[in-house]
């Protein structure tokens, strides 16, 4: 997010500002979503720790595949941000 905000100040071209604004909005929404996803990966939340300590604990967690998909989206977001900057510099 900080890189996108800095690039917004440095590169004044209108098309870049539109792309940059879109990426800022997407990154913010994605941040909120992944934060909630991380906090509430297991319900109830304390099950995250209790499942390894107490085999009789009741609860459930998200599948690991879903968590990996979120990580792939994070990498794609960073790649899109860097690609926008490289295109602007050329």
C-alpha cells in the first residue's frame, strides 16, 4: 500500500493514477478480507490452539487449500503493483 501511495505522488499521468487508485482500493479491500479470514480461520477462534492440545475440542477450521489460494492472490496483487510501476518508468 505504501509503495502504491508513493507512486501516486511520483507519477502524475492520468492513466497511471486510475490504475493506481484501482489497485489501492483492491489492496485495501483485500487486506480487510484476509485479516478477517486469518482471525476467523477457525471457529470458535480458540480452537486454533486447542485442536493440538486437546483432541476432544469442538470446532472446525478452513481447509488449507483455501488459505493457500489467499496467499496466491497476495502474490498476484504485489506483482500487479510492481508491473504498473515498471510500465510507468519505461
